[in-house]
């Protein structure tokens, strides 16, 4: 006897999972199963009950802080599972009640109707590289905050440096500063220590990215991207770790939409109004791509740094990179 298909919505939390079940058929009932434990063993016991009842479950849950362990566990066992973007779940403006139970039932119902937007789940090795590039991004943010705090204090106390900030000369200038009071000297030194610590952290993580990328399965793509002006190993590794397999996008427009780099639009009544970029989707990849794009505001040229990055690449790749640069710098 063929198993009957059911759609299972999971509202996942650290210690619990709320479960809802929708029978196949658009008008069939959506029922609340209840709450189970948040571990994979708890989920396995629930699945065994479904299998014993002759059910073929198709799971869905929201992307969130619990990651993709559930997805990988279910798909490894041969079950159909999808992860949905919370930002793209259809919601009625009149719906002002939110509970875990209702969320699970909504997921089950919309999954059955095929009205959900599913997210791309990275491979474990790709996710590991993404963790590394995001850790470096966090370190850069911490470094920037520490520098801003020190700069704000110095400006407030009347210390002004007129050269390039954070150059060797600037660091020497900072080392010679004496604060008006012992308390302020302590604060000054703590800010200096914080800057040194975060700078070392950025350097360590940068080194680890450079060390681990060559053994990553996406290394050929990362190397090829570095043929482009403004795309260092950090930019290339971040982009690929965040985006994943570029071939999953049917057209470059789809990729740009994923990155939030297409114009926003508010058109009605025959009038077309476009605004700034949407800034939806993956902000990490968008940030490094925008920063890299700033280099194209200058005249097209191949610097010695770019030549170094292009070593070992095919002539076809280098020619394509130059063609892109000429077009973007025009």
C-alpha cells in the first residue's frame, strides 16, 4: 500500500519544535500535532511514528539560529525537506497574533500550496568557509569600533592629527600622546590595547583564509575571480562562501536580485518609478561587491598587485577580466 503524503511544518527552537501536519489536498485539514524536543533524536522518534502510520512526510522549517542540522539529518535519511526564508513567508496585514503553534500550521499549509520561497542550503565545507569569512568581518567591525572610540576621545580632548589615519606615522604620533589626567590616560591606553588586539585578530583570520582557500573545493572559482580588479582573495572567498554555486542562478539578473543590487520600483497607473537598490538578500556578499566596485571609478589599468593575482590563470580568464574592467571603467 502506498504511503499517504503529508506536509509537516516545524517551528524550530533551541529546546523544542512545534509540529503541524497538513494532509495532501488544498482543502484538507491542517492540524497541530504538538511540541516535541529540540534534538535530532526527538525528531527521529516523531518520524518513526509517522512511518508506522503509513505517512510520507515532507518537511519545512524556517531558516534561523539553529542552522541546517535538521535539513541535513532529514535529507541524509532520504526525506524531503525544505528551508524557507522567514522574510518571504506570506502574511496577512490583519493577522496580529503570532504563536509557535500558528507559525508551524502556516508553514505546513503554505508548503502544501507551494507558496513558500526556499533558501539555498550550503554544503558543510562551504558553510565552514562562510563561518571563517564572517568571523573576519566581525573582527574588522570590532577594529573599526575601537578606532572610532579612540578617535572620538582624542577629538573631544583637542588632539588632532592632520595626516593619514592609521598609517605608521599616525601610530607613532599616538604613542607620543599624553592625556590630561591619569584616568583619561588609562582610557586612552585601553583603547590602544583594543585596537592592537582587534588588528591582530583581523590578521590571524586573514592568514587562515589564505591558508585554507587552496584546499577548498571552490578554490578554482576564487582564483578566477581574483583576475578582476578590486577582487582580492578576501573578497572572492567571501562572495563564493556566501553565494555558493553560481550556476544555480538562471541569469545574472537573478544573481543581482539575490544580492539586492537591482533598483527598487514603485510603479502604478502607467507611471514607472525606480529608486535605489533594494538591499535585500545577502548583505555580506553585497558589501564586499560594492567595495570592490569602487575601484572601477578610476582609469582602467593592470597594477602589479593584479598581475600577481593573475599568475597561473588562463589567458582566456585574464582577457575576460580586462574586457570587464574596460567596460566598467568607461
